[in-house]
C-alpha cells in the first residue's frame, strides 16, 4: 500500500452543526458516523487507512461545548494552518501511520 498517497486524501472530519442530528462529535453520536457512513467498507475493499479525528467538548477555556472542529479560532489563532494544535495533532496521526507502515513493511 502506498501510505503517502492514501493519507493525502482519506480523512473524515466531524464538524459540529453541519447537520445537527449527525455531526456533533463523538460524545453525542458515539461511533454511529464511523459505522454508518460506509467509509470503513470502502477502506476494506480498497486496502485504505482512514482517520476519524474528533474533538473533545469543553466548557472552560477554550470554550467548545459541542466538540466542534476548530473552524473559527477558538483554540488558536493558527487554527487554519499546519501550526494549529488540531492540525498538528492530525499531522502526528499521519506520522504514526507512516511509521507503523514502514515498520510492518520492513518486517515482511
């Protein structure tokens, strides 16, 4: 599997308020989105890895009671750049998947 090629395209971000009944984050919908959106079936059929990054709700600073992905800067003024905390977290996820893939490939 070409992990670098796959990771450039296969993300599913759960934004809150996009559709209130579905996209309110893990604490509101559990794993329903992950199970029902059919991404997992497509990934299995195509030997893909999909990340489902989510955000914890918070009522204290930074205030984000619905667990929204930071699209307005509540978490950092760098929210829309790779320097933002959430984007940095996603980058770490990608790096971990790449590292695991290299280790598995080397052991085969």
